[in-house]
């Protein structure tokens, strides 16, 4: 892992970080807010609330003192900022995946280059203050898979995520775990605040985003996610993302 950063003597500083494929950073926390985004590869962030998937052009907002762990998929070039919690009064207080506009990414790139002390009324101060203003208006995107609270449902969800190519009907899964379908359905609604079919669709979408970044063939992705054909997978992906997988990859490369 390679790490470099800008000037530390200010309520915000930017950093650049490179990760090798397969890198895992165990549970930790920071005393500042962290905004982390990727230029290449995918980062999975796990908190007590769930798994957050960050592909390129997206970032994750992690509040101060929030315990989290990260997993790296592919060769990741990352950029980010650490921010004093009270640098602005209206920062988000929960973890969120957010869209990172290109201009904000470039502002952060410039901030990484700052090596001298931040002085009042200078370009460097104005640059950092602009970043502080802009991050208050980041758009949230639903790239999160919530975590169950009970060990029983955690294990069920883990088994499903590890076997997304299976048919995964609610009745079959309930029977495998010696539950009624009605009971399992209630558990999903109670602990995850979404029904089983919505959770399963989200699990497949987030795995698809990771697989696409890993340059896995679309046919293989479709089959590994339990779709009968690439066209069925593409239909789901476009319904959720507004683009087919091929269009998504073309747009990302532009």
C-alpha cells in the first residue's frame, strides 16, 4: 500500500492511496470524517450496518469514529480527504455511498499536492474551503447492502451472497434453514428494512459492479449471478443503473 497526503495543519487534508488487489484492512476508525473514492478498482467497506460498494466515480462518506474494515478488488487508485467533524455544521452523520463529480475529484487531486503550511487568503486555503463547501452537497447512491442483526439471519445472508448462482427462492432458503417462508420474510423486513427479493436484487447488483470492474466477462457474470442469459442480466442491470453493462463500461472508460 502506498500513501501520500497534503498539508495536515488545517481542518481538511487530502490524500492519495494505492492498494494492491486482495488487500484487507481490518476494523479501525478515524477521529476525522473520511471521504474515500476510487479512480480504478473497487473497494468494499464493511461496518456494523452493512457492506458498502465503491466503484470508480463513487465514494464513501465515513463519519468520525465509525468502525469499518476495507477489502480491495483489483488494483485500486484511491483519493480522499479527512475532515474535522465541525469544519461545517451540516455534514452527513451516517455512512453513505456518494457520487463524486469530476471537478471535485480534480480539486482533491490538487489538494494532495499541497505541502506547505496553509496561510489565510491564499489559493491553497480557498481550494480547501471550496472542497469543504462542495462535499456538503454530495448525492447519495444506493450501493449498500444492509447487515442483519441476528446471527441466524447473518448466516443466511452470508450463504446467499456466497451462492448467488443458485435459484435462491424464498421458500427453498427458508426450508434449508428450518424456517417457514413467512418467518424468513418477516426477518428480512424487521432486520434489514427491505423484503427478501429487494435485498437479493441489491446483492446481485453490487456483486455485478465489482465483477465488471474486475473485467469479468458479462456472460460469466450473468451465469454466476443466477441469470439464464446475458440479456436477462442486462435487463436487470439497466433497470437499476439506467445503462446496460456494456454501456456502463463504455461510459466509465470515457
